[in-house]
C-alpha cells in the first residue's frame, strides 16, 4: 500500500528545477465532484492538497451534495433514507518511470511501472451525516488488491458560544489519514514517489509504520473555523496476516495506541496560516503477541501557510517529529544493542502553483537519531553505516495539469546522506548520491 510517510515543519526555498504536487495516495477523487457538482479546484489547489473549502467538506463527513437523491422521510414505523442516485465510485491510475543514478546491484534500472498504482474508490455521502473515503489498491508486486487508506466519518454541526462547531467521529486505518492539513504524514509531500528506488530505512511510528495495519476510532471538533482538537485510539487490524494476531505477527499493538491532534488556523485577507501539534504513544510487540514490548512516544509540531497571489498560490508546509524509543522487546530478542533510543525527522516543502495548472516545489528532509548496529543493521543497499539512521536530502518537482483530473510530473531526489553516511554507507563502495533518483509520473482519475 502506498504509505505516505511524510512529516514536516518550517519553510523551504523552491528553486531551480523545483516542483509540486504529484499523483497522490488519493484524497482527490472525481466521485466527490459528481456528488457536489463542483470542479476539483473547488477543494484542491491542486490535488491532493486541500484548501479551506476542502477542509470543511472533509470535516463535515464528505456529505455535501448537489445531485439528485433517493429520499424517504423518517416515520414512526420506519427510518428515513437519503442516498445519491449516482454511486460514489472512482478509479485512479498511475504509471511511472524511475531511474537511479547508480544501478542497484542485480536490479534492473530505468524501471517502468504500469501500473505503479491502480485504485478503486468508494467515496462520498452515505447519509446526510455519514460519509466515507475508502480506497482499494492493486499491488503489482503481489498481483492482488487490498485495503488502502480509509476514513469513515459521522459529522454534525451546531453553534457554540456564537461560533460554528463541526464535530464528529472518525473510523480510519492510518494515523493522520483523517487530518485536514497537508503538513502531517498521510497527505504530506511528496504526494507520489518512486516505489522501486532505494529509500532511507529509518522512520517514526506516526510516519506511516502502522498504516493499514490498525483500526482507529476517534472524536474531533473544529470550532469557529479556527481551533481543531482530536483524540483517536488505535488497535491492531492486520492485513494479509492471521486475524486476530498470532505468534508470527509483527508490530502488534499492546492494548491501544492513543493519537492526539491540536491545530489553530487563522486567515487574514489572502493569507491562511495554521500551526499545530500531533503525537502518538504506542507499545508494540516486535514479534508475536506476548513478552517484552517496544514503546514509542512520538511528539510532533507542524505548520501550513497559504498565500493567494492573483490566480496563483504559494503554499508552505513543515513538520518536526521527535520519537523516544524504549526497545525492551528488541533488546530481549537480540535485535537492539541499547534499550533507550531517540529518532527525529524534519521535513519542509514550499510550492508555487500557477493558475492551478503548473506547480513548482522544493523540499528538504532530514532524519537522525542514536546509532545502534543491531537495530540499524548492514544489509546490502539498505545497510546503515555504523548503525546510524541519519539521512538527508532535497526534492525538486515540476508538475503540469492539462485537466483537473490529470497530472504529469517530474521529480528529482538528491541525497546528501543516506542511512548513516555520505560515502560508502553500505561498506561496498555505494555513496549516498548513487541513490539520487529521477522519477516521471502520469496520474489519471475518473
């Protein structure tokens, strides 16, 4: 499944061959346009980034409708009915070309994926208060379909202290997939990335480690178009593995893993700014369902800034995640040399979007933490130099939308450090820059 591991916090220069907005994990789907009779640009700038109207649409449970519906009023003898006449289905196709600067040993370079991703969506209003975004994705490597990002919402609104309050429940399968800002991992930049190129191996739990492997039930509220608060608890719900979990399982959640989110949004004229925090506490069994556990405490800050300049738009995202790790389970299993670890990730991106048609983005990412040669081992091209998790680099992207539901993009990723070192990180002469990647993508949704 496409995970979107992205997390960020401060501004970045967009320069040179910069770029923006790729084909996403998929929050922008045409079934929403059919349901609302609105163009994609009403919610996106462009997809998958969502604007203020898109955030309101999502928080209200994907329930805004403009088309004809089959309706029946509730009565004492039977419940009511309100469903759209057009089923809320969409299809997404991605096809890509990937070139790695130095060919990975025994692996073909200049890889073509057709598809890189093929997804079917059931996304839209189910009742006047209940809506869904559900993605089913084809995995080329295993040749089958499986559950991808899903968010089911029950939403209501009222007045509180003279201001609007939107509140509701979310049932989802990926921490941060329910978020409405593009500064958190599930919907953060890069919105699409190569799946066949070497990528840094270390990442925090909240940055996608549990994506599609958990189920979470949460409550949220957005007051006055300014203050957002949410709390969600997650429990393991493994895909493609025995359920309930057995002794062969990995990363099984002990009890529940609580996730929290708070954000403040404010608009002045053409400026919209948000700043927030999110985090998660999880205790995971490295293997099996009993015994010593690894504990992870993730705390993050994020920001988003949007500036309208005529028909154009400047957007900045940033996030910083700090994770404290107590690896009692891994230490007992002999896969960690130390119990106490820390890991942090910083990411930022800045995009300039011309008339919702051309996007230019520059991004920076930096991950670092404590070294541990057992927890971060040597393993060919995925090796960690000296057991260090450190990786750093830049992304430049240019994107073109000939139509609102079609994107073509080019993305260049440059590594300054990869899995612990700039030079000879794998002990076999491979440098960080050898993993620099050229990536071209075609994205279409209907």
